[in-house]
C-alpha cells in the first residue's frame, strides 16, 4: 500500500483503528523519508534553473523509471553520448519531439554559385552580414531606379539625361548614335570588329546564272528586238493571228516556189456543180463549171472597200441556175445551159458596191 493510500484511510477512517497513533506516526515517517529521498534526487539536477515542485517530481519519477541493471547496456549508452559536451536537455522538449540517430545530408544545401559540395568552413551559406562585410548591400529601388531610368528609350529626356547621352557619344566616336532604338533580334551577335558576311552561296548562284547562256554581240542586238512578253507560239497559233494568203490556189506556207506569170491565170474547175456553189473571188480569176443539177450560186472573198476585181466563168449545163444577189441589177445576156456560156463579172466596192455582169 502506498503512502498516499494509507493517508487517505487515516483521513477518512475507512478502516477500524486507522487513526491510531501508531498508524498516523508511521505514515508521517514514511512521508518524511520520501521527501528526503526526492530532495536528494532534486539536488543531483542542480543544472536546472528554478524548476517547480511538479518538475522535480517528474524528474524523480523519470529517474526511478530508468534504472539500468544491465552493465553492458549502460556502457553502450555511455559510448553513444560520449561526444556530447552536456547531455542534459536544458529546455522543455515539445510533446511531439522525435529523437533518432538520423544523419542529415547537407550536400545540397543552397550556398555560393560554385558546384554543389558539402558545406565547409571555406564554403558556407552567405548571410546579409557577410554581404555587408564584403561591401555589398540591398538593391534598393531608391538607389537603382534612377540609374535604370537613365538607360531607357523614353521620349522627353531630361537635360541631365541628354548630357549623359552626349558624353556617351563622345566616348564611342565611330557610332552615330549608340542607343539601340529597335528590338534586337533573338540570336544577334555583337562583336568588337566589323561583321564579315559569307556570300559564297549567293555568288555561286550568280555564277551559274551568268554561265547559262552567252551570245555574240550581234545576236544580243537581235534578242534586244524581241517584244516584252513575247511567247513561243506554235505554227497553228501564228496562222490564227496572221492568216496566210494563197497565190493561184497555192498557200504561201511551206517550202518550194510559187510561179506567177503575167499572162497565165489560175483556173478553178468544178465539173460536178449541183444544189449550191460558192464562188470564192479570192481564190482566182478564171472558173470552169459544169452544172449537173439545179444550183444556187453565192459570193465570198469579195474585194474590200476601195478595190474592184473581174472574174470570168465558163459554164455549161442545161439546168436551172440562180445567180448571187446583185448580179441581175446590171446584167447583159441570158444563161443558156445547152451551150458554153462566157460570163464576165466585175465587182466594184465603192460607197455603193455593185456587180456588172455580161453573159455571152
């Protein structure tokens, strides 16, 4: 039974004879002995400053709980803490504190800009005090903003700023204006010598173009006469743009010779004329027709305004014929298909064109 339990029984006299002198005296002696023992334990912790009675009791309880009976375990524990100058915890430990033997790796601790390496006496974190000792200090806006403003491209600069620019111009005599007044392209390279551009690739293209075609000076003069935008047209395209004429029924296209004599006329002959027949005035001057059925005649290729032409038709065939419109206006004679007819027609293209026809 504990001293407190005995004291409670004496106080409440829950047991017969609890308040006897012997029992009360014994309890008081036990209490005194207990207090003396605790005082001895408290005296051992003299490093504690101003601890309370409760703290002293906690220390005594802790001392009682940690009682080593194994000498080997005590020796091992002593070795573990031998490198600590003062093993006592002299500050109240938080309720959630965790005590381990973890070794922390400080190899990645932020420090100077050099390569990461363990913190040593010569390689350590720099503090504000260290910066001040090296002659540094805070980058205050009040100090640096005026300096930055002097280097802006703002319009309406102050007199002092203009003076600073003038001074800077005087320093760099080979630059008309040292301020960069446009955005510098990404990847721009600034050197202290003139940039030499390599035009090898461009020069190769120029050389290839120059070597493509060379002409004698005479041919170059001819080429200069070609119209701007001229195209390499085919023969068919040329004939469409500039139709070819025929001479005595022969086209001027192609090779060979076209004979033209002063006394010979080309004869356009058609010995089977029936239904319809077109007389092409541009094809010749003499025509030989044999009518084999009723036929209606028409004109084409008449001379243009201001010109006239005479053609002769030698025609036979006892069938009804109808001459082109206008032939009957100034006609002399009548066609007789039973005999050979000589028909002479002159077409005069004047202000009022007309035909003059004579049939023999």
